[in-house]
C-alpha cells in the first residue's frame, strides 16, 4: 500500500529496543495520527523519503557510552523535522548534539514527580503542579546541548525534559506512553499537534475507503482466496475484501470438527447469508478425527491438525481455477517483530497454522491489516458492520478443542467438552463477564473421580474451567470470577453434561503456567 498517498500526516518512530515502543505507536494512533515503527538503523535517505511530520525516538536498554550502543545519524536533527526523544532517545539526542550524559550510579525506576519549568509547548494544558511521571532509566543528562533549555526537572533527573524550541527538538527522560504517566497523552498530543502540526485524520472510517481502493487496484480482475476461521482477523479481512472485490473473493471455511458449539453454523450464517460472500464450507470432521485417533502428545496433535488443514484447504482451492491471491490477516505487531533491529524473534511459534500455504500454492499475499493493531482491527470490523460477538470474540487456538482434551480426542470427549464449554460461555455472557476476561473455556481432564448422584455411585470425568485476564497473552492472571458464578457453572455442568461429575477452577498464572493446558 502506498502510504505516501494514504497517510499525509505520518510520524516515524525509530525503535532503539524499548519494551514500550509499540505502546508509543498505539498512543499516537489513538490520537488519530498515523505512525510506523522502524528500526533505529533506518538510513537517513529512507527517513527523508518517508517525509514524516515528526520523529519519535524510543527508549532502549543501552547507555550511549556502550561500545555497541545503537546510534542515529547526527543529521537526523538538522532536517527541519521535529524530533521527540524518549528516555534513551533523549540521551542520544543530547549525546550527539554536544550535551553530557552521565553514566548511571543507580537506576531510577518507578513513579516520580517533576517540576515543570516551562509550561509552554510540550507541557501546555498540563497542570504544572505535581506532575506525576514514570521513570525507567540508568544514565542521566547533566549538561544540555547548545541551544536547549530545561523544561522540567525531578529530584533524580536535573533534566527531566529539555527542548530547543526554535529547532523543534525535544526530549523527555520519563515515559509519556505508559499509563503511569497520567499527563503522557496530553504531552504526546502537544508534540503531534502543536509541534509537528499533524491533523487527527487517521481513523478506521478513513482507512476503510483507502484500503478498499488499494485492494481494488492491486487485485484488478484477478481472484482472491481467503481462509476464513471465524476469528476476528480473518473475518475482518473477508468482509473488507468482499467490499473491495465482491464475487472475485472466495472464502474457504474448514470445519475440522474441533470447533466450539455452533461455530460452523455462525460462520455460514454471518458470512454466506448476511454478507453474501462466496463461501465454501468443508466439513472435514471425520478426516480430522480419524487422523487424531490414538494421538495424545500435544505437539503431535498440533502438527497433524496444521498439516491436515493445509491438505484440505489446498484440495478445495485446487477446484477454483485462476486464483492469484491469498488474503491473510497479518497484523502490525507481526510485521514489527520481523523488522525489529534486534532481528526476528527467536521464539518460533507452532501457533501459525497456515504458515507455508502461500509458497506451496504459488499465491501472492494480500495483507490488508498489516498496518493495524488489534484494537484498530476491531474498530475496523465495527465500521464494516460485523456483529459485536465476532469483533469481541475471545482468541481461539487453531487446533481448537483438541488441545483442551487432555489425552486422546474422541467423538465422545468432544461431545462432553463442547457441551460444558458452551455452558461456561453462556453463563459468563449472562453475568457480563465475557468481555471482562481475555479467554474463558473448559478443559477435559483424563481423570475420573468418584461421585454420588441420587442413590448411585458415579465414576466420571473431571472438568477444569480456565478464565484469564491478559493484555497480549504473553502473561496472564487467573480471573477472580465470583464464587456464585463458579458455583452455577459447576452445578450446571454436573447436572447437564453426562460424563462429568466434578468441576475444578484453574488458579494458575502465566508464567509459569500457560493459558492452554496443552
Ligand atoms: P499459551 O497456552 O501459550 O497461549 O499461553 C497463548 C495464546 O495462544 C493461543 N494458542 C494457540 N493459538 N494455535 C493457535 O492458533 C495454537 O496451537 C495455540 N496454542 C495456544 C492461546 O489460546 C492463547 O490465546
């Protein structure tokens, strides 16, 4: 996509390795200004040809005195483009422009109060008394570069914020992008709107039109395939593409028999009946279950399911001649990860179940969400008229219920789990807990326990309930569901689901546990 045309007011974020870089980008986008993260090694010519309205230098773990410290070209600061350096970004600015950065005696980490010396520009509209900020740094600036003034101080940082107003260069020692800096949003807005002169034009409403135009231009009269899973990302891709190229889009939905209750029907109802999208729905339940017979190892299950998905998808796709493109729901965090100056992430996830598909099928990729964060994708889904239930759907793993049945997957274990899982979701929704947790589901354990029902002794399976809170699935905490709700879940499941006579609640956090049990 040609961002020059699509995003006239764009901001460049140069990443120096901070854990908060994505957060800076999200804050900027939340202010409706388009921005992109690029590695700090981006060449000066590339920066110039990107023509940003402003540049933000992220923080980072280095010290400017380290031999290996990531640098930036000095000329970055003399191109007439406003720059805001955050933490390491500010220290680097000071270092390169002739100031003095003192090596850390100790780290300053946590909340701090700053005294604003100059309430104009960056600190405009911020109450100068008691400005609470979040600090996380070692080194500090002890002498300003020529032309700069102190804008704010704190007990530990004689230069908590600095600026050269005529050259529009600014730096802050603290982190305006984190929630622990309550005035951070105003400060960033001051930079974006008053210093850089950006206009808040980045909205999903404006994105829809430009994305549709860009897809149309790329696809022309060719045909596009889309693997629809019913999850948020592929659903948004499908509807967006359908708006762009109508019947040239063909969606394929593979029912692997490992889905939640009613999922296949919902996908057909929403996409085929409501949106009138060309949809082939393949029921491959028997095939998946026969290949999973006797398999108990979790990674083995994943491999079988992933490979079989590709096999089934390819077979269906082969029936559709003349397809040139494959649409995928790649999101911006995946893109950032693969271009990070630290190199692509070392953690290879077996999570990406359609990996390798485009190469094998010789299809070209269309990734209309590659510029978007998850919350933007949800907003886009709303603009496109997708039902809220799909937009706010919990993540669901590609291998589905197979990794929530500990041990062998059989038609009987699927029946039990699907039924219990539906009760969990139903009750959470009824009590308005569904949207308050990241994921909630049931897990069927290969453990039998003794129970008593009426006058009879039972010997049936144990079912675990898992509900977690999280922001990105990297860490998670077990959700403090009310006892009454847990009690109702247990009652209903034991009464209504034959084969289960005991329910337990999982109170483990991630780490050290994971969200899924397998
Ligand atoms: P864990 O269990 O690793 O899960 O804490 C983190 C997130 O990833 C999802 N997950 C998967 N998603 N295929 C997927 O598409 C998989 O094999 C898979 N395993 C875990 C999990 O639901 C959670 O959101």
